[in-house]
C-alpha cells in the first residue's frame, strides 16, 4: 500500500480506538451443544478483527448499488468449515442493516454489537463440517476513518465508489472473517446502472444487461484475504488486452485521470515481466489496474494492492505501479499472519522500487539504503523497529517501508547476490497462497546460508534506532 503525502509512502492507518480497542471474549456453550466461536483472532495490533471457530473457503458477494442514492441491496453467501463444535459464531460487518441470516438454508437468529454480527444456527455445527451462511443486508455503506483522517472501505464518489480495505475496511461492504489469516476464493455479482462499470478481483466471467441495469460477474479463483477485495464502481474507460505470455490484463481508468495515467500504465506489462524475472512466476490468473478519481483526490488516499488489480486514487507514477505490482507476490499471494508482520508486505514492495531503479540505471539499492541510513536519529525511519510495530497507527508508517527495505539490503550484503535473489524467488514460490510470520522468514533465510544472520535480524528487525553498523 502507498499513502500520500509523507515522502513517497507512509502515513498511518490506525482504526478508531473505540472500534478496535480489544477483542470480544468467546462465549459459552449453547443448548444445542458446542461453544461460541471467538469474536476476534487475537491479532496483537487489531485484536477484535477476525473471528474464531471456522475457516472460510469461499465468498459469494451479490451487490446491487444505487449510484444516485449511494445505497446497497446485498447478499453475501459464505462457505466455511467449522474448526470446533459451534453453538454460534461471529462475522465482521460495520454499519448496514441486516435483514436476515440463514445457515444451510434454515433461518438463524442473529444480533449486532459494534462491528460484530453474531449468528446462532438452529442447531450446533460439528467440527469439520462445511456449512453455508447467507446474510441479507443493505443500506448506505460508510467509509471508516483512519487516525490520519484517511478513509478506507467503501468511499462514495460522484460516479460510484472507490473501494479499498486495509486494514479493516472490507467490513463496510460485506460480512466476513476480516483478518489476513483467513483466505478464501471469491465470486462477485455487481449490479449497477447502465453506463457504469463495476470492477472486482479476478476475471470478468459475464456481463448481463437488464432494464436500465447491468450486472458484472467476477471470479477470483486464487485464495485472497478480505482486505485485498474490491468492488470499485465508476464511469471507467476500460482496456482489455493480454501480455506476450497470454496473461489477461484489465485496466479501468477514470477519464479525469486518463492523460496522467497513460505513461505509467503503458509500462505495466514491462513491470510485470521484470517482476517475474526477479520474483518468479506471477501468482494469479490475471492482472490489471483501477485508477479512480475519489473526492479530494490529491489528499491521503494513495494506492492499495487489491489482488490482481491494484486500486490507485488518481494517476500513479511509475514507482507506485512497481510497488503495487510487487505486492502481488509479497502481501497478496504470501500474506502476513498478523498485522505485526506487515513489513513482509511493505519492506519487500519498497525494496522492489529500489531494485527497479537499480535495473533501470538509476540509483543502486545500496545507494538508496545509504540515503536512509544517514538520516538523523530523530527521523521517522528510526521511529520503531520494522518487525515490532507496537500500535495500530504504526502499521503503515515509514519504518515498515524504508527500514523494512533496509533489512533486505543488509541481508543481500550478508549472503551475497546469488543466495539473496534465490530467496526473493523461493520465498513467494514455496509459500504461495499462504500466510506467514516474520519468524517464518528468518528461518527460511537461515536454512539457505551458512552465514550467521542472528545479529542482523535482531538489530535491523527488532533493535531500536539506527543499529549503527553495516556489512
């Protein structure tokens, strides 16, 4: 993700303290047997995000959006497997009115508290059993506000909606297990007025025209975390093509951003080809971009690596396209287990920027490392260790980007280019579609070299301030 301003990336993404201060406690057993799934997965920074007791396999999201009125009429069907005997379970859904819930076709009792929707099936759900939950809901989706005033989630625009979800905004438009650790496949059926385009992740499977309305059906077949989902709507200019290797590209651009977007997006295929050379096989079935023109476009909206089609708030520059493309490997395909591991997203994507510039004949990665290394002790880059963000507001601040990239440059110098660039390919290949921790990455690197990396990771990932040493 990239947010503006604050150099080229950074800023904050803390949610309202009142909303996500602490996790809800799991309930006790019900009359039908089993116990309540936990209302929160225990994320160290966002403890009330996500839910326990089940694992989602698939989302079927059906949205009918009234652009003029700004309201949704929606149904989401969630296919999940119980990981314990369940008397009840919770879903994350912020705002919007729920009008009915069914579990396996039978009406279920439900209640709301904050952003938690508690569902009580007619009978208990046994561990290991697959079950289907259907939620009917609607109303006017409202964006969430981060601590820096930046909106996330469903942001209404004059011609539709700008939709991003890091770290929690997806729950403003569909119910789910809203944590990176639970990945699923997705199908989207998005109905909008004729003349508008609705763009989601994956591939466009069908378009159906009705009386004054049109439905866009999208399929995302590779596992995806909820924060990477999008359903952006607008009067886009759409370009569909294929790369030389046959990869489908779908690019949707708001006409107000078309001229400025043309040059950077013209290099998308080249950037993808370069990324494959550096990071290995592209992990998804399609690629593309969504360039929108949200309100106050010059302010702090930035860009997000929504899976297969990064979303840009305004025309991106070439470096931002490189950053969000790299995220398809680092963040989208290989996703952090908790938000504390966010440097595995942003540090890698920032380092991709450095490598791109180096390969383009500009500053080397080492020169860019030194520019950061020589910053004053009170510079934001030294504010906290990248491996140990301690608050919600730390999640998208400079240390996880720049100092995260510096960790990788130090690793490169320690193990040498041959081993380092093999790590850059093997890490996303061996962990494709999974969730990982910083500990997993350390162990992965240590298994691939005889060099002692203990002090490097201790100082650069977890040490306070400038470690004060280089290789």
